C-alpha cells in the first residue's frame, strides 16, 4: 500500500529521536554547553531570543528535513527518503488570499523526478471560521492517473479537530475509506485510531474486516513544539500521508508513544530533547539530531 511505504520513510526519520526515556540533562534549559555559539540548533548565528521559524532537522550531519520560508511563509518542505542518499519527497505550497490552498508532493532522485514519480495534489478549502472543511487529493504515478481521495473534517466545540474521513475513488467509483479518529488532551493530540475498510461504489462504508491501527501518544514535555512555528494546515495534510506525524500539530514535544496494529502491540518508544533558554528543543540528548531555526 502507498501509505505503508510513506510510513516507512517517516519511521526512519523518527528513529533519530529514539533514545533513552530519561529526560534529565546536566543543563536542562540553558543548554549552550555543547553548542556554545549555536544555541538555536547549530545555525552558527548565536542564540535566537525572539520569534523564530523551524528551518532544518539534521541527523548524523545530514539534513533530513528542510523548510524553505520567506519570513513566516512556508514555500516548500523537503524530506529525505530512505530509498537512496539523494532521494527526497518535496511538498510545494500554494496560497490563495493568504491561506494554503494547494500542496503538491513529488519525488526527486538525484535532482530529477523518477520515471514513476509519485505525485499527490491536494486542494484545500476552509469554512467561514477558517478551519479546513474539505480536501481533495489526486494521486498519480508519473503520467498514470491513480486514486482520488475526498476528505471531510469534524471539530469539537472548542475548535479542535476530532475526526477526518477519507473516501477513496478509482475512476468514478468509490473503493475504500479511512477514518482518522483523534483524541485531544489540552493542546496535544494523545491518541489516533485509524480504521480502513472497503466501500460500495457509491461510497457507503463496510463495517466488516476493518484494519485498525492505534497510535498512543502517551506523554509530552512542557516545552514548545518547533513544528508549531510553521503553518498548521501543511502538517494536517502531511499527516494524512504519515499518520504518526499528527503529533506535529500538538503544542508540546512528544516524549513517549506506542503503535498497535489490530491486536498486535508494539514496543513503547521514548524520545528525549535538549532545550535552549527560550524552551525550544535544539537537539536530542546525544546531539545526533539537531534542530536549526531562522530568526524572524
């Protein structure tokens, strides 16, 4: 399945976070000891004490994620894939009246699109309150047309997203659906349950033989999630391809999670960070993974 392929890509990136569950450090907040001139993630520009935006993630001295911005406007996001040293998945953002209206994801290998380039074109609309209310995604392999996915969104009384329903079409007929059921605790997403099954040709979902995956985001720190410096809409769409990334929408940083596919439990994973004096993460505790910011 396409989503399983993408999950593998993101899982590799997130493995860079997987260290001891011990969150203690010698210098827990003002951690400039190991980065004396790069207190905002190794950008060489000194500590940022005012507004900022996430620029890069660097793991083992290689860029794994890069966000191309002008001011606070995201123009492009680049994610390194694990299929090769020069293989990337790139999201290009289009705005209408100041809001993200389109996101196009494409592959790139050695600077060019591969023959069977996997392409996702997302078109996004909003309700009168500015919340996403509909998304249509057209997927293709190179010049071959693939599936079309239609997404609808549900929010609670406080405006937090609680459910996304995807209905997938092959040509004019519906073939499958996925429910993304979100649990919010405060300003963090603490649980995601996805349910995938078949539909009738008119889009009526079947309740039999559902494939269920449960993501338990069991704990967060009290610091600032660097992804919140970038547009939330982008990460809603990115998470539809990589459900583990729904935590990018949370206010704080994930410190423990586990994933369960149907009834098979997965091992719990702990994540650790070092922070700067403004409570932004600058690295994991081992300094293998670094966050780089740009001042605004």
